[in-house]
């Protein structure tokens, strides 16, 4: 019994093995068929609901039920594919119809474009033949408008009339169309107005740029040459189209004409103008005076100025004292019998009066001693003026040498391409020379004047002492 039972169980296992192989074969067939279908539809695996079959009959039943479900799904899938094929066929037909319509439209537009191109060529030829000299007029108008715009931008009259006319000329000069009659009249009007305004002297209110901001001022414009406001010259900046206050005014001989002009009630009055329309004025305000150039002399220049100041003070003091002494001597000379010890001649005469009983030789010695004493007093500190008059040019020469050394150093380091790199050394060289000469020339004159007046006083003392000696018995 046990052996039979084991045989049946083994047969059952074999039967299940055969059934399982059949199911795998059928499943493989179904998978191959599904692989031929569109990739979007995944094959549905056969699922046997319920408990696992225990006998071949249950397994066969489960297989038949799985096949029924698969056939149903395959039929539904075929219906979907057929419906999708019809839809795709319809869309393809519509796309081909639209393509044919667009192709027809493209051919029609191309034909129209070629016809229009031929027509444009014919009309252009007609336009050129009808324009005649208008083409030359167009070119001349653009050129004149451009030149006029440049002249008006640089003109001082633009500060009075504003930027409207510049905008008009700019638009006319850059236009690519034929100018209209109104535009040609406007160009002629601007040309005539500029010519008329350049011959006028007018007063108007304009905005002036100052270091503190923009202010409204009363501006007097003398043609296209000069403009003044608040008693000062102002400059027209053609780049920014603004009136600007100058950083500094030109020399006083030009500025003084402003007050004379504004205060004059005459029909005609003098006013300094800049015929270069600002160029000369810019150069004048950059020109520095002698006082402004003093710092360029450096240490040598300052030393020269210190010596010059000290020598000038001494020279002025000595000149005043000698003039006063000369007047006292002249007054004493007229009253020789009453010597006044407040002047050199009085003191010399007092020596003779105080020694009436001495012989001639002793009196001569006493008078010579008194004259030497007075001469020493008169000539004191005059030597300093002479020394400064000699040393100042030498110091100026020293400054020249040091300045040229700096210039050559700049050339060695940076080359001679940029003159401004050498300007510092050259300025020091020239300024110190100028300072030395400016100091030496007046010092020589002062020394000569002091020496002459001192010698005159000493000669008077010698003359009077010789007279006193001659009177001695």
C-alpha cells in the first residue's frame, strides 16, 4: 500500500510537471503575439484566481479560464487599434490637405513678390527720372544742415535761443527723405537769424553754471564773441551747451571794461571782446602772473625772495634816513655859525667850535676823525644792499641749474615725449632766474642812489672842514 501510494504521488507530481510545461508554452505563445502588438499595450499575464490547483482537472480548468480572459482582452485591444488607425488616417488626410493649401498660397505669394519687384524697379527708374536735380538738393540740404548745426552749437547765441533749433537741424541733417518746403524754409530762417543775432548786443536771462549750482542771471551778449554777467566774463561750453562762470577772470585791464560798458549811457561804449569766441579768453585765464609763479621757484626762489625783502627794507630805511640827513645838512650849511649836533655837519662844525685855540694840523686831524665817524654812520648797512644785488643773480643761476637737473632726470625716466613731464624743472629754472634778476636790478639802483646821496653828504662835510681849516691862522 505504501509503495502504491508513493507511485500515485509521483505520478501526480509528473502530471503537474506536464501541466506546468503546457502552461509555460501557452504563455510563451501569448507573449510572442503580444510583442507584435504596439509597444504601448503591455501583455496582461494570466492570473489564476483562487487557491493553487491541486489536481490536473483543476489546473486544466484554470488554464481554460485564463485563455478566455486573454481572448477577451485581445479582442478589446484589436478594437482599440482599429479605432486609432482610423483616427490616424483622418489626421494624415487633413495634414496633406493643409500642406497642399499652404503650397498653393506660397506659390501665389512668390508670383506676387516677383511681380512687385519688377514694379518697384520700374517705379524707381521713374522716380529717378522725375527727381532730376532734387537729388542734388537733398545732398546739399543735408550738408548745409550739418554744417549749420555745428556752427550754432559753438555759437554764443545758443545760450539765448535754447536747443530747439539744434534739434531741428540735427533731424534735417540725418533725414533720409527729401526735405519738405517747410523744412527748407526753416533752414533758411535759422541761417538768417544766426547772421542777424551775431550783429546784436542783447541782454537776456539765462541759466549760468556756478561752483555752487545753476543760477538765473542777467547776461549781456556781445554778438557771438563775449558774454558778461554780474560784472564778470562767462564762457559758453559748446559741448555741454551751458554758460559757465570762469574759474578766474582775465587780467584787470580787460575786466575794467565791463564796468565802463555797463555804466555808460552813450550809444557806443568800449568792451573787451574775444574775437576767437572763447579761445583767447581760455588762454588768458590760464596765464599766471608773476606772484602766482613764485612757488614754481622752489626753495631757491623763496630764499631769493627773503633776501630781497630784507634788503628792500634796509634800503628803504637807509634811503629815508639819508634823505632826511641830507636835508638837515643843507639847512646846517646855510647856518654854519650855529652848529646843531642833530646832523653830521653840525657835529663836525661843533668840533671846530669847541677847539678854537688848537693849531691847524691838530684841527685837521680832529675834523678828519669827525668826518670818518659820520661817514661810517652814513654808509652803515649799505653794503647789504650791494651784496644782495650781486648774490641774487647767482642764486637765480643756482636755481636754473637745479631746475635743468630735474628736467634731465625727467627725460631720463620718462623720455621726451610728454613736455608736461619736463615743465616742472623748466619752470623752476626760469622762475629762479627771473626772481634773481627782479631782485638784483632794483637793488643795484637802490645801492647806487644810496651811495650817491651818502657821497654828497660826505663831500659837503669835507668841503666845510676844508673851509674851517683854511680859516685857522
